[in-house]
C-alpha cells in the first residue's frame, strides 16, 4: 500500500533488504575518523591531518526464521552477509525476549 502524506512531503523508507532479516532501521553517514591536529606555538590550530575516514553503518534488524546473527555478524571480524562483506563488525548484541529476536549491528567499512 502506498503511503499517503498530508502536509510536508517526507523521504520514506529506502533501507537495504537483507535475506533472513527485516531491517527496522538503517543508519548511514557516520564515520570512524583518525586524525591529528597540528598547532603553532600559540596553540592555534594550523592543520588537521586526516589519516583515515572509514564509513560506519548501524542496522537494527528483526530476525526471521533461518537468521543466524551470531555467524552473519561475528564481532571482531568481517561481516558474512552478502553485500556487506567489506564491513568489520564492531558490535552485534542479540536481544532475545518474548517478542521477535533482534540484533543491532555496528560496522565499519575497512576497505580491505
């Protein structure tokens, strides 16, 4: 069903699709920046050296039957999900409750 908008027009949806997961939130435009500031003798900033600027994403996922979040998003190594294998999994806590199992994944694009 198409969404009806009353008032200001908003951007709706646009999150990625992942097999075995329902994506409830897909957060982009974050970064892991490694830099150093160079100051003069008076303490005034003269230069910022940016050594790395790595994209970060956060996914809030609801697990469908067949999902294996512990192996799809192994913390401390590269993501195993197709399309996201260039991302290093920083954290992926799995929440089990009486409701659907959920996982929130924080990952950094290492480019390796």
